[in-house]
C-alpha cells in the first residue's frame, strides 16, 4: 500500500485532507512542476515504515520553511510496492524528481541512465565532506548517481528481556559462533514457545544473510576480479543451516517464517516482542524500539568458529538519487543537499536511515540522540576497526537476485528442494545473471 502526503509549509503538522490526498495521487507519477506563482514542485519518494515516514515528513516541512519557493509532493510505501511503482514510473518517463535508492538497484537504474550524474549539480549539492570510500559506493559507470545517506552494518538485534525470561545471559558477541546463536535460540523457543515466542524469526531466504554467510567462508556472491566466487558447497551449507534451525525449533515453521518476512516492520516478531533475535541493519533498531516499546540491543554477527572474524562490512544504507529526466535539477539538488548536509535536517532524521555519511554531521546529532540512537552511533564507531572491505555494488543485471533467492530458499524450507538442489539452482541463477 502506498501512502501519500502533500507537504505545505503553512500547514506544518496538520493531517492530510482528502483533497490533498487526491492531488498527491494525481501528481505522484508525473514528476515535479511549477505553480502559477513560480513555486517549484518536486515529487519525492521513499520506502520505509511509519516511523521513517513521520521523520521524513518533519524534515520536508523544515525544508519548505527554509525554501518557500519549493514544495515537496511526497509519497512512500513498503519495500516491495516501492520498487514495482518506481519501475513503472521510470519506464513511463514519469519518475519522481528525488528518490530513495538502494544498493541492490542503483547499478540497474544508473546504467539505464535513469539517474542524474550528481557531478552536474555539484555547485548546489556538496558531497566533498564524504570520504571517497563512502562516496564511491554511489558511483556507476564513472558517475556519482547516488548520494550515500549513511552507513548501515548488518548485525543482530536482540531483545534482552526475552533472553532473561528464557534463563539466558547476554552473549559475548566478540567470541560467539552460529552454534552458540542456535543453542540460545532453541532455548528461547523451548522456554517461551507456549507464549508464542521463538528464538529467531526467519532465516534462509534473504540476500543480506546469504551474503554475510558466504563472506565468512571467504567467498562473494558477485566477486570482483581476484575474489573467490561462491561455491556450491557453501550454498549447500547455508540452506542446510536454515533447515537445521527449523528442525531444532530455533526458527518457527516455514509458513510462519513466510508471514514474518512479508510483514511490515511494526508487525514483524521483533517489533511485537515475540522473538529474541533478528538480523537487520543496525540503524533499523530505532524503528523496532519504537514499535516494540522495549529496550533492544545490537550485537555483532556470530562467526563460523570461535576466534574467527564475523567479516562484517559497512554498507551504504541507502542513497538519495535524482531522476535524469527531472525538469528541476537545481531545485532537486538543493533538496538533496539539505538532506545530506543540513544540521537541522540531520537532527530530525538522526540515524534512522543510517549513521550519517559525513563525520561532522555525526557529531552534530549526537546530543540530539536518545539512548537507542547513541547506541547505534557507537556500535558503528566501535566496529570500524573490524569491518572488512564491502562487496561491490550489486551488478545491474543482478538486481532481481533477491527475489530468485527468496523463491529458492522457500522451496528448501517447505521441503520441495534439498539443500544440494537449492545450491545448484542458486548457482544457475547467478550464472544466468552474468
């Protein structure tokens, strides 16, 4: 389901009226326009949950207050609906002026020349304060087409209250392994299963968990030159581990896992206090705290064996991109510059979309953060001495790999493919995407 908001600086904080909703629906697919009074209208879209929407609407209102010559027509949706709609509007030449972009899609959109080369608006959009390593994650074919919003680290979210109720102490995440993780998840399910609580919500169908798993085996799903490609042996281990988690009771039945994966963030088990462990990007923790009302904690990923590195990486949490077909590139650049560089904007958005990519902005927001925000900021800072080189941006022809993996992983969980068959299927998908 898509959600629409018609921004108006003179009605900051008011609910959207029905007529404004109709207007937003009319404008959402046709790019920005100019009003009779000379005001430029920009269409802006993102994916996320309710908490993200509230923060984003606040930052839009702040931008409009500071820039009365620009009005932002905003719409948002959950992840799946977002990409379907963006693909449709882009193919029809009606992409929004400014959009939230993901690592898994940026090469596909960039190589189709659907995204503006941000170097063409560098007099308005200043990205010079980002480190080259972070900024280059938004580069496609020698052009920066995405301004990194922040850094996200794939990690383990933990509900300490559930662990305590199950008779468990918080693990030492500098030494724990996947076997330790599994044992704890099983104990949670055994002790609290009668209350509808499981140790771990889902595993076996998601690209980020597979990427982390194969990296811990010294391989990559989409290797650069000189890197080791994922092997059938490692893929078979991954799918077998997913089955082991179900068989041991660490994760729920496959049908329940399917429901958990597709639920909105607020309705996922980690957001409703019905699971102890959840794999996520570390900056999502605030949204889960808001949804659950619980004090949640971040931990490192488990390693394959004690003493080994968990091979965790910095990932651009997402990007701000501008449509190459926008009629207002300078105004769109002004908006993105505000989102990236303005301290007032950063104090509103905080770390919900990732630890800000600009160090000075990180320090500017620290006094504004609550306990969870500070935890996310410190978690990322503490890991900088440990993270390894991130994988390359998902190749343009592999943007649908996640959907294929989800289907294959589900086949395994429901017993329609063996781990060995699934490994062969996954390798065939990867080969076909080359």
